[in-house]
């Protein structure tokens, strides 16, 4: 499935909480040996680091975040218009906050898909810590980042991603992960990267999707993984090293890996931490 001659420019176009670039060696080493023969599924696509690293020929990617899924679709279908709109943006706090508050106004409904995608990329490149974050009302609320020269229009990456999405059989969907998982079969591989269960109260971050996640969502996902296993579908799942997660997936193969996390309200909890890779195959 994963091409030998991959295009290094095909890479995440937004920075996403819990991005997997730094964990890539560990993830790749735990993939099924026949990964190239399997259709790739990723129900929580986020920034797509694993997806873009593997560059599968056949894939179904999904996310619940409507604005993010729109960006993927616009890059695939309206690249030139997107690049032109991105070039209009200004790296200035007054301009930033004017663009940020659009989702609090009636005007937001009148934005085109291209304008919405351009807004997401612009805010991601210029907000503090490059952090996509919404409040419980679904409104973007990260502050201005004050970067001197943010790369708002990364044309080489956008063009490479556009070519990759169009050259291969890549389906893009929006909605609950369960719909995506229901389409996987024994000829599939599923990489699952959900919102992480908090190690502590301070470390909880699920602000990239309105409403966040709770313990019951984690249980529902584990039950979905049980169903994948019963159907003979291979999955690899990432999550925090919380004891609750270890208990939920105790019948699966669990590997502890080291990850560096820079986003936490408590500075002492930033840095290298344990994360889990969980799989249902040898």
C-alpha cells in the first residue's frame, strides 16, 4: 500500500494537537507486515501525519470537525482558488481577530468553502502555538501568535497534497468515526488516533472538536475496536498511558512509547511523556 518512492512534500498542512510526526518511527515499526496490500482507514484524520507519511493508494479518511474536512476537500478540488485567497491574509493582530470572530457572526454562513478553508489555514499558521482550538459553542478561540513571518501560503506542500489526493483513490468523509469503521473489512487496516484520555485534570485537551470527549466516548471506542477484531479487521490505536486506557484494552497488545508534548496548561507536564500504541495483530 505505502509507496516506496514517496513525495516528501506530501505532509500535514496544519498543525494539530497530538500530531504524530515525532512518533512516526514507532508507529511505522508496529504496522502490519502486509500494510501495502490493505486499504487504509483513518477515522480521526486531524493533521494526517501518518496518512501523509504512508501515502496509501486506497484510503478512507474522516473527521468529525466540519471545518477541517472542508480544508481537505478544498485542497483536493479548489487548490488555485485557495492559494489566491490565502495570499490576501495579513499577519496583524487586528486583522487576525477580525477573521477569528467570523464564526460568531451571521456572515460566516455566507463564506464560500474556499474562504472557510483559507480562514482555518490562516488562523492555524498565525495563532498562538499553532493550536486549533474551539470553545463549547464551536467558535475558534486561540489568541494571536505574534510570529514575525508565518508560512501562511505553503504552496509546495499544498500542491503536493492536491496531486496526491487526486492521483490516488482517497475518499474524504465527515462525521462520527463509527460510520467509517463500519466500512472496513479483512482487507483493511485502521489507524485510530482519538482525543486522548487525560493523565490528569490539567492535561485534558479536546478543544479541537466542539463538546470534547469523556470516559464514555473512550468506552464506546473500545467497544468499536472489539467489533473490528471480531470482523477480522486489523487496527492500531494511539492513546495516553492512563491506567483507564490500559484497563480498557488489556486483551490487546499494548506498547509504551515516548512522545514529546508541548501543549499543556501546566508547564511541568510538558516534555517527554509515555503514550500507548495498541493493536490487535502480531
